[in-house]
C-alpha cells in the first residue's frame, strides 16, 4: 500500500545523502518534495501541514548546521513524524476486572467487519483468552452463517438469535458468562452509506451491550472517505480505535496516515490479507520503518513464533547439519514457510530488499509454490529420500502425477542436487545458518532458494542478504531453534523468486 510513498521518500533521501551539509534552501526543497509525496499518497492536508512543521522544528538552525550526517538527520526526523501521525504507541488492551470484556465492531457494509470479527477472536485466543462471537448483523443475508463458518475456522463459538440486533446484543453478556467466555466480540450491521437508521441501530446496540472497546472497521483502500466515515461514527459512538482492513491493497495509504490526526483515535489492529492469520496489533514504529524501507523483522519473528512448528523446524535443521537433508525435509520446511503468508507480505517485512525483488510479487503467484509441492508429493518415499534413483520413466510418471513437465522435474532435481553439494562444503552450513559465510554461503542459500524460484540476478547485486532472515530468526531462543528458524528464513527466500522452473513454460 505504501510502495509509491516509500519510493518517493527513498529518492528524496538518496539525494540528501550525497550532501555534506544542508542549507536552509536545501531543507526547504526537501520538505517541499516530502509534502508533495504525502499529498499524492492521499494524506489529509491538515495532517501533512502538521507533519512538515514537525520535521522543520526538529531540523532548523544550529542543530542542523552542526550535523555531520544531514541525510540521516532528515530520515530520523521523518521517521519520528511518521510514528507520531500513525499513533505513537500500540493500543494496549486492558481487560475488564469482571469478565467478559466486550468489544463492539462497527462500520460500513463491505469494510470487512464479519471477517475482522473472526480474526480478532483468533487474536484473543492467541493471547490466552476465551472469546465469544456475537452475530448482531441480522440485516445482511447469511451474515450470521458467514460468522459461524469463520468461527469454526477460528475455533470460537458463535451466538445469535433470530430476533433483533438489540435483543441479541443484550443477551450476549449472559451467554458469555454461561459458557465461561471472558471476551465478547459483537459484529453489527452495516450500510452502503452512513444514514440515520444505521447510526440509530448501532447506538442502541452500544447502549445495551456497554462495550469496553468500540472499534470502527474501515477499508484502507477507500482513502479519505475512510477518514470521513471514522469522523461520522466517532460522533455517535465515541470510538476507542480503528481497525484497518486491506492494508495489503494497492491504494495510496492516505487513510492510515490520516485517521489518527483527524479523528484523534489510534489504529488498533490491521488486516493484511484474507487469511484469519493475516491480522495483528498495529505498531506505528514498525509501520514507519516499513514505509522508510527499513523492514520489520520484529513482526516477522513474532509471526514465525506463532506459526512455526518448532519440532518440524528443529528436525529439519538437525538433518541439514548431519548432511541428510532430503526432499521430504524440504517439503516439510516449505509447509512451514507457507504459514507465514504471501510472498509480498514476507518481502515487505525484510530490510534491504531491492526494488526488483519486491516487485517479484507482481509476477509471481503464490499458487506456483503448489507446483513444487505437487512434484515432490508425486514422488515415492524412496525417491524423496534418494533423488538419484529418479530415471527417465520415473520423471515422466512424476510429471504426469503433478501436472507439470519433465523439464520442471529435471530443474527441481538439479537445483536440489546443487544445493546439497554446496551445503556439504566445509564451513558452508556455519555461514548460512549464522548469517555469514561470504560468497559461498550466499551461493548455497541461492541454490536452495532456486528450487522454488530463480533469485540470481535479482538478489545479491541489489544488496539483499540472503542470510539476514536466518540471523534475525535467531532470537527465537536456543541454538536449535535459531538454526531451525534460519532454515525457515531460507524458505522465505525460496518464496521470493519465480517458483515455476524455467524449462517448463
């Protein structure tokens, strides 16, 4: 969502880094470009003015003239202002002293309230809570049924009655206490536009349910309309925060940068995909770093801690260290990496990724990974353990079974063989798992990554450290865990390239 803004800011900072000192004229020129970039990103005008004034206040006069690195000084000031306009600190959820804690979700139709309700319930489960979903949207056909389906996926019970929204909301607390649930999430009805009937209904629901938190769900792709919607709902409901959906879209991102400054309420959560797992608390400092191209390793590590099966990852790492890493192990690790989400989502969290590699998401379909899986799954256990036994007849059978070509099978087997040879070289594993190893470690990582896509010519020269994710994952705790996470890290690079081997299409 912030790609165009990030590219504009990167260009501005690049020109500033080449200057030894910045004059007032240089600063004015840079601020004018930043102002233009923010306006083009559909950021509210008042927020832009406040943003520019904050940067100027931090960089004027004596402090700027004495700076030895004015380019870095400007980057720091922009980063601080981004954090401020995005909310400053993450919203801390304080649970009610007497359960349940009630969360009311409101918003327009199509903003993603029902799906967000299930995502929020899943998030509370990960925090050790026992949520209950309440379907108070009795207007939209099949809304309650949709919530029940999502509730089963999130393993959260759903309560609703065929009465009216106010009555359902009124019975929610009693049902939660009966079931021993300590969090209640109420999904309310929406309209295509704001009208008196919508506001009256959501106001009456709020009065009955007495929520501890009221969140407005808004579609980040609607731009400044989302900010206007938030203002209207805030007047009626006194919002505690905003939940942004579709942050993985291709809109300009003005809503995310404007809502706190205009409405005065923070972004509490953000949804970055269609899966229930693509949802987390919103961290202004991490989002600011991503906008400035600094990546977000903390979010990636936390995501890996939640999604990775530590036993599977550790077993794969130990087999790799012992030189017994097979296609079956590779398949298991690939399944682990898939849990982390889309290629574009992973790349956006990595620092120092060149623009060419980030743009790979525009031409690579995540479903291409399934083709590699299909090839491996079409092999017998013996063939996965020892690919050298795969002859011409076996290749043809595997290709037919996986719906690919023999060229695809040959490419995968050749790249796996090359990766095995490199990983068995002295000192190679230490370099790859430790984030070092120089050119040979990078070659080994690229060879293994090549099994699911060609990274050569995209990484490396652009300064993308293929071992960086592995070293970042080291903080998961313990040497085996760190090594297994590094294995997962290489899997992320595997997803970064073109999955389909060249020869097959």
